[in-house]
């Protein structure tokens, strides 16, 4: 008999399209699952950012996987509140990010303070804390572009959102 | 991208509340010019970077207190959209404000450009606070926000950034409005023509 734990385990296989090393579970995008019957399931998801272009793909990928697993009716609910935060990213997810070369979110910098200090971000390549922010926006809007002053490698930092 | 996301959330909810079988896409792509009730500020065209940033900054500075207040709306879905959008608006405001300061307190050329942009756009800012009878009805139900109450927070942030940027508001008290009544400036028609082209040329297309 399929139960909710089975579904959560299945969804570990669905990667985030932008950061394929993370699953939708690692990111905290899936908020709830409900098994209605052997053939029917409800999935509640929340967007990371309002305009995240990956949301449609994520929904499509979840649908495909669950269809493959034998479900015939898959219903999605999208919730906006409570709003997604990087605090929901799993510890396993943060380690996977780091191994992939993206610095995981570290701490909150009050966004209403202009020209405040950028957070100290450790270089995912050499581990140095001597890094600098090059741009608030990196390869995607949820990441900032940093560079390591020691090994000189540029790298993405997954920004903290609270 | 965040702004498109916020607009999508609002239009999806509008379509649902209207309940006439129109989708968010129908509302975005199939209305005529006089059926849009956006403020004229947001339809002013890109081009000079200072103009783009000043327009964005005025709008960001308005959205901060607006979403802060709307989080407490009696309407649960509007409150949820506001909670989500506020997080994004904070870094939008930081981004545009820092550019205003860099340009204002930058070179002679950048100061001139941002001053010209302020002179061009400030007259559109008052319309952000426009309210009609529908707004007043919704305010009395605790759904919408009395926009007059947002003015102190708005003005304080505007003054704070301008001071850092060594800039001043234009002397002129001239105010423009009409967008909220469906009357738009020249740029809006061009903008809609481009935005609606695909739906007009290939009705009901999807991708």
C-alpha cells in the first residue's frame, strides 16, 4: 500500500531544473502530500520566488514521475503563505550544493540597509573566507556572484531569503 | 521576473474572483488599452538607464509600505500574495536605491541624468495613491489599504535616499494621473502591441 512516506521518497528523485544537484525535497518546495487512493494523490507546492520560471517544469516533472509510479490523477495546490525561505533547505541539500561548487546560504543581511556589508561566504573550492561579492545577481536571480581572493575562482552564492 | 511573478499571482486571483471563465493570461493579453488600470508611472519607457532606475525606485518605494500593510488584509489570498511579494520587494528597493545613490553621488554626468529622470518622472508618483469608490468600499471591509496612510513611510524613504544621493525633488507641484481611470500615455499602446502580439496573431496559443 502506498502511503505518504512513499511519495516523499519518490519526490527525492525530482531534481530542481536550475540546480539539478538538489531535489525538490532538499529545496523545501513540496509542502504536503496526500494520498487519496491507490491511483490518486494531491501535492502542495510553494514557489521559491514569485517569478521563478522553474515552477512549471517542477510541476511537470513531479507529474511525470508520479504517472510513471502508477498514479492516474495528480492534483496540485500552490500555496504562497507561509512564504518560502532558504531556512527550509535541508542540511543534506546544503552539503550537496557546496560539493557542486555553489556556496549555500549563510546568514541574513537586512535588505533595508543600503550598502550594508555583504555576508562572509566561504569559497566552495578552497574554503577561504577571503571572498568578495561581484554582483548581487548571478546566473539566476536567487544567486549572487562572488569571487575568492585567494584561489581567484569566481563562484555562485545561493542567497539567504528570510 | 519577480514583478511578472507578482503580476501573475494577482491576475490569477482576479480571474478567480471574477469567475467569468477568464484566465490570468486572458486578463494580461486580451484587454484593450482603456481596460488597463495601471498607474502611468509603470508604463513609462525604458531607454536611459537613469530613467529606468528612477521609475523602478519610485515604484519599489511605494510597494514596500503597500505590501507591509496588505499582509494584514482581511482577504487571506491577498495577504499571502503580499507576504510573498514583500520579501522580494525589499531587495528590489535595495537594488534601485543603491543605484540612485551611486548615480546621484557619482559623476557630473550621472548626476545630471538622474536629476533629469527625476524631473521627468516625479509628476507620476502621486497617482500611486489614487483611490476610487471601489477602493473605499474594500477599505471599509478591511480588504484593501487606505493608501493615504502609506504616504509618511513613502516620503520618509524617498527623502532618505535622495539625501544620500545628494539629489532633490523637482520644485514643480504638477501631478499627472489618469491611468487608474483607463487613460494612458503614448508609450502604453506600443508596450501592449508588443506584449499582445502573439495572442493577437495566434489566438489561444500556448507554450
